[in-house]
C-alpha cells in the first residue's frame, strides 16, 4: 500500500469518525461538560482531517497528479460541509441544553443553585462559542490563502497572455512595415524606369533635331 492509498484510507476513516461524533452531539442531552468533551474531540479530529487533506494536496502538487488534486479538492469540500454540520449540531445541542436548563429552573425549588448553574453553563457556552469562532476564523484564513494563490496564478496567466498578445502585435506591425517598404521600392523602381525612358526619348529627339539641322544646312 502506497502512502497516498494509506492517506486516502485515513481520510475516509476520520470523516466517518467525525460524522459519528456529530450524531453523538445531536443526541447529547447534557450536561454541558459532556458536550464540551464531544466538541473538543470533534475539533481535534477536524484539525487532523484538514492536515491529511493538505498532505494529499501536497502529494498531488509534487507529482503533478491532476486526479490526486481533484480528489483533495473533493475531500476539502466534504470537510467544509462536515464542519458546517459539526457547528450546527453544537449550536442545536447548546440551545437544547439551555432550554432544558430553563425548564429545570422553573421546576426546581433551589432557584439560586439553578441560577448559578445556568450562569456557569452560559459561561461555558460563551467559551465554546469562542472556540468555534476561532476555528471558523482559521478556516476563513485558509480559504483566503487558497483564494490568493488562485488569484496569483490567474495574474501570471494574464501577464503571459498580454506578453504573447504584445509580441503578436509587434510582429504584425513589422510585417506591415516590410510590406509598405516593398511597395515603396516597387514604386521607386518604376519611377526610375520611367525617368530613364524619358531621358532616352529626349536624347533621341535631340539627335533627331541635330540630324535635321545638319541635313538642312548641307542641302
């Protein structure tokens, strides 16, 4: 088994593990500490999955394997969908726990104790939301880097296209100049021929006049 095949298997296993964990989060009824544990485990697996996808993409770039790069791109899209499901499951679970905590608040005789617990839960939820936000920011930065790389590649292609277009334009201008020069040379050659013919005719006319005058004088 090659490194790429093993990497593909690990990516599939990790993806399935994350989806199973998302199901556990959706079924979690609390307490919030348990949700925090599931969330921490999920973030760790998501981070590992992203690194494996990056490794697969690096293999594709190093070997210039378009199929491998396409595979990595598909895995990355699946990763973003999985992360969205993970985040949605966490939010829904937090809302369910908060709702359950509020219902418990109205049912419990120990109002102060319940309030303290809710405050603690809210603090934990704020902390967890902050962690999720950090993860989203990390993904956003990664997407921004990928977008910038694509923009740089497009700019390079655009510059190359402009260079080719400029060279083509220069060749056309050179061809036009050569064509114009050829036409001028042809015109100049015809004019030289005409001038020589006129001079020859003038010389013949001059000789004819001289012969005519000599003939008149001799006679």
